[in-house]
C-alpha cells in the first residue's frame, strides 16, 4: 500500500488538553478517506497535523516519505492543499484573484508558466465563470466555499485536505464537490475529507476514520467502518443509516 500521508504515534496537546491521543493512521494514495465524528472529537486536529499547520506534541507526521516538521512552507503547499473551515476574506478580492492564490506555492518554479491556464481551467470545470469578476465579499456562503475549493484545486497538490467543505453547499454544490474530489483521486491524487453528512461519506469515500474524544475508534474501508454500531459508539446516540 502506497501512503500519501501517515501519522505515527502522533499526538496533540494544547493547554494541558489532549486534543489527539497517540494515533497511527495511513492515508492511502489514490483513495478518498472520510473522517467522521462528533464536534470536538479530534477531526480537525488530525487534519491540521496532516497539513503541517499544527505541530505534533509527540510522534511523527509524514507527507509521502517526508517528515512534515522538516518541510518548508512552500514544500508543504506543493505536497498538500488545505481547505480549512476558516474561509473568511475581508477585502473585495474577485473570485478569480482568490482562486489564483492557489498558484502561490509554485511561484518561481517552471510550473508557474501554466498559472493562467490552470486558473482558467479550474474556473471552467467548477462552473464559476459567472462569478469570476465578482468580489468574494458579495458572494453567498456556498459560492465562497466553491471559490475556495477552486483555489485548492488550482494548487495542484497531490493530497487534498478538506475540512467540512460541504457545510454551506446545496445539492448542486455537493455534486460539484464530489465530482472534483473523485476526479482528483482518479488522476492519481488522494483526499481526506471531514464531513457530517455520513450517508454521503459512505457512498463517496473509499476509506473512513471514525473518531471520538481525540481517539480513532475505527479505520478501514468505509463500507465496513461506517456502521450503525461504530457510529452509535462515536456519537453516543443511536444511529441508523439504513
């Protein structure tokens, strides 16, 4: 199994609170991995460690075969693209300008010669042509999310990390999101997605990680892990996905 990323006994403690207990997981190359669990279960902490935005208190985090703690910010940005829950933009940048930020990781490299083509192609594929010139401050929450999704796609990193990217999206937006993730994986990339839409996650993911109170309860094929029993344990309430 080729690993896109790995946590090796990695933990995260802040202000004497253990946000993630020692955890070992592998994100497979060429797969969509869903992370599910209640609020405060450690999902975003795990994703932040994978992104290198958070530093493990103990253990190691690898992107491919590189220790994320030893990678420069631009190296990390070329290896993974993160769509966090914080997508606020205070100033009136256009949607096109925000999407173009995804190319910053490649500035000064030969790949930057393709910046304009890549931005144009992402805008077209994501159906954002009508929003191209509009300030993001004038867009709806769902439209802003789609713009930021286009930004991380323009980054063309092999690993996509999406933290509740579907939260503000309608049915059309979720279809666009799922199609984009599947296309990325079909092209040889990998994706880790946090979502509260568990039924959809079970349909669209290859693997799943179920979390509770900063621990991984189960990790494996989505069809085997996202069960009523596991989810009921994780959420502390009866869950029936039938």
